C-alpha cells in the first residue's frame, strides 16, 4: 500500500511565497526519486498557508528522501520561515486518478 501525507505549513507573516518557493525546489529535487509518486504544493485564500500533498511508494521511501544533503539544506532554509505545521495527516493511499 502506498504512503501519503497531507499537511499545512503556516509561514511566518509575509513569508508564504518564499516558503512555497523552497518547497517547489524540493519538488524539483524529488523528480529523481523513484519512491516519490506525487508531491504537490498549493495555497489557499489563507494568507500564510502552504499545503503539501505527497504520495510515496511506502513510508520508508519518504524517510530516505529526507537524507540527502541537498534536501537537508532546503529543510534548514525553510525551517525559520515556518510558524507552525498543522493538519498533518498520514494516509494509506488506496488509489485514484494519476496513481
């Protein structure tokens, strides 16, 4: 069964675009990851919110994706821009269009 995550990052006031840009860089790095099936960044009308939706081959593939130095460097750049993380939900992905 595939592993999924959905979560909301609330950026520091006025930092949403900067945070979203870093997360989009992460998405580019994940193009080479065979374990990453889906990694989507989005925003809503909420001014500081950035939503991330992920689907992985399994939970281990997600964990491995966080190990490379270039990914850890992006995480370090993003961390000070994040005020909070909420609505984080782990999923057992059953299927759907595009999967």
